[in-house]
C-alpha cells in the first residue's frame, strides 16, 4: 500500500467519525411520565367498578366466597367463589334450577344486582319470586340460541357491576355445546378474574374443563317426598289422589375445585379446611306448587 492510499483512508475515517458525532439524526427519546403514581391513580379510577385492584398480584387459587343459599352446598364447597367460574352440571330434573334460584335469592336479598342469561328462554320469574329472588335486582337476558347467550355473557362481564352472572345452557342440546371452542371458556374466565362477580355456568355436561374454578355435579336421588296439600280442610277425605309430589333429595358431588377461601370469608379465622374432590352431600328441593300453596294459606289466614 502506498503512502497516498493510506492517507486517503485516514481522511475518510475522520469524515465518518465527524458524521457520527453530530451530523446523523439521533433517535428520539421516549417521554416518560414524571409522576407514575398519578398515572396509576388515573388508571385505577378508570377501571373502578370493573377491576377493583388492577395492579395487585392475586393468587388464582385464592377467592372470596359467598353463600350459595343452601347450607349443604356451602359445607361441601366453602361457598361460591367471586372472580371465578363455577360450573353446575347434571341430567334433567337434577336440582340445577333449585340451586340457581337459591344462589340468586341469596345475592339479591343482600342488595346485589344479578344477571341471568337464559339460553333457551326457559326461566320462570314467578317461581323465582316465590323462591325468594328479588326480581327488581335481576336482569333477565332472553336468548334464542347459543351464540347469543355467549355474546351476552361476555358483554355483561366486560360491563361489570353485577354480583352474580348466571349462564343457563341446560335446555340447549348437549351436542351443540360440545362444539364451543375451549378458548371461549378461557375468555369468560379471564373476563371474570379480579372482579367481585360470581360467574355460574349451568349445563347437562361439564364443558368448561380446567377453566372452571369449581365444578359440581347434581343427581336426583331415587326417592321422593309426597305430601297432602295444606289447603285441605279437617273434614277432607284424604285419599291417595289428593297427595302431591312435594320434592326430592339431590346428591351434589364436588368434581373439581381449585378454590382456596380467603381468611375474611370465615370471620378472620383463616382459610377453611380443604375438602377432597369427590366428596358429596345431599340437599332437599321443593316442588313449585309448594310455594304457591304456602302463599295461598298465608293469604287465607289473613
């Protein structure tokens, strides 16, 4: 290499260094908020009502639980979890509606607003009122098909403000529900997480799989109760035709649970003792006319 070529390379290197020092445009700095606490306060205020603590790290197995309205179910499950999906499955006439009405009555009587997404427009508000449900606190969404029911549930969860949202798919053909993708149940589970809402799914077979925090299976016991109507007078001939079906016993089995109750749900005495999956309990149901006969007796007595 000649001296002239070496000098030329040195001059070119000095020019590149000078360009790198100040002639090329530098990357713009990303503005950082001066007060991060103020930004955090604004986000918490914007999400208030939907997500109580958006920046809090919560254990997905730690839930606040409330009563289902039936003592046997509360003992078996430690209550219904807020911020989780509870799936209640079972065949026809297995007590699903009785458990649903008891849970709705338990929440509406405390002043909480609840929503029922009726997949096949099969809900009876008269029997719900006689079972203790405050209809003024209940939003009844009447759907015609499965797609409308799932969309309505998603919108209610995103909107927030409900203490309980129940999705009743009991009267939809079970083969139709099997075609629901698993990501739909994951979406519902993520939508209810970190919220004070209780999400209940009712169907004939378990479909939510691992997306459910609590899975209960109900089955009717083979025995039933027969009673004589109380409206019969003392001189009424009480033969077998006058006897009415009064109700039956339901066997509730806890299929799966990943719910661990927080301490304040049990009066500050720590979490409830864990109950192994597969445990079962029984509770009694009442026939619809039992409520109306009671009301009729009360009005006649007045």
